[in-house]
C-alpha cells in the first residue's frame, strides 16, 4: 500500500457558477455530512502504512460545504497529526465565496488555495460565469485580494479551451501583472464539456501551440511566474521523471477520488462513473477499496499501452490521463486524446534545451 496518497475529495457537487466546460456537469445539491466526512477521513488517514495524506478539497464548489464543515475536518485531523500522521490540505475553489472568515481559516490552518480563473476579465467571462451568463471575474478577483490581505499564498488554475487558446499572450500578461504562479490545463470532454464539444474543445495543434508560446516567452523573459506553468514539461525532459498526475507512471498508486456520498473512484474526474466505482468508504474499509478488482485492473494500464511503448516520451508521459483516454479514444487502455499535442510540446522543449546546452559547451 502506498505511503503517500492524494485524495481528491468532493464534499458536494453543488456549485454557484455555471462554467461552460464544467467537468461535473449540472450541479447537484447533495452534500456530505460532517459525521460521514469524519468516518471517511479517519479511514483514509489511518490506513495501514506510515503515511502522508494530501486532501484536495474539490467540487462542485467546495466552499459551499460551509466553514463549519472544514473546521470539523481540522478538528478530526489534529489528534491524528499529533500521533505522527502527515496531512496536507488544499482547496481548489472558484474564489467567489471567499471572505475574511475563509481567509483567516486558510491562514490559521495552513491550507493551500488554488483559484480557478481563465485570464483577464474579458477572457475569463467567456467561460466562468454565474447563471444568466453573468461573468465571475470581479468576484474571483475580490476573493484573491482578500487572500492577499490575509497573507494566504495562492495560485491560479487556467482551463485552456477553444475560448482562450489563441489568446495565450493576454493570459500570460495578466498572470505577470498579478504576479501569480499558475497552471494551464487542457479542457476535458467530460461533464458539461462533453455536451458542448463544438464550442469548448480545441482544434488541431492549438493546445501545443499555446504551450510552446508560453515556453518561448519564458526563454525570452526568464520569469518565475511563467516557469510555474511549464514545470510539468521541463522537469520530465531534464530528469526523465514525470511530476504531473496526468503523466505519472501509474496514477492509481497515489490517487483516489471520493465523492460526496462516500463512493470512491480512480480520481475526482471519474466520480459518478459506475464502471469505475471501487466501493464506498462509509460501508467498506480503506483496504477493501484499495484492493478492489477494478482498481487492481487499472494498475495494469501501462502494460497494455502497446502503441505508446514505441514512443520516445512514454517514460515521461505514460500514455497520459486515463480519463482523457476514455473520453477521447473510448478506452482507458488507449492513449490520452492529447497525446499528439504533448509529444509536440516535449519534442520542441527537448530540442531547445539540447540546442541551448550545445551552445554553452
């Protein structure tokens, strides 16, 4: 059993936004109770290993669970920490509900915070909206400012879709102005995005072009803000060791998704998919979930990616995300639908690094 585990935990699928590519789909009003959360959290932390557990509180919008929910989570975790458990908490939020109380809580309890934002106001408000298509940028920025006032370090997460993929320079300029570390992730054809593919999914080489534009800007400007978004490509090229979950040799060794009813899945992206249900932590032990036949079968995915074995980047890409393989190519035992895009990115970055190294020698 792994000694280090990342749990993508959804206390609710409910959300106050109606983003046009939401991976969850339409919001659901089901919430996990504090009592049930306590049972699940304890089972995870007390699993049979000397362990580190990272909880990524996700959704829906995780802050809708309420401040008292997370105060309860912290109370559960504290005595376990004193007994030697290593626990990290991160919340990925749309930022619109953040106020002074939330910021004080995050600071006091050392929560990592990621805000989802798709760039400057004009770009963000094309996709990240409230009902009736009202843009959320102002509320997100207000949340960011409150976090800054309270000294809460936080970064941004940008979903790259057809709406913004050709405006990467504007996004870069915005992030540099904000002085925020950020990550760029490709939109996935799941949830609401699956029903709006023609509007949100990228075409041709647009995604790789956007990532290589970011790389070019970093080479010219040497900005640490830009480097944060490139690390998932550069580090594997230099070390041959992947650092992003979508490129890990087998994400099933380190990740687990927990839905708002206690159901468990390969990760948060699979929540609600009956074919990939491992069991329910309210009714089963952690060991039963971890040894579920469906999970054990998934562990063999790398062996079955025969086509990928011929690729020079297989050892740093490992076929990409199984969910993106499933949605794009119909099977988790196929390559990520962005395979060709990642290969272009890795190839160009590797070529440039070798060229620059040759010049220095």
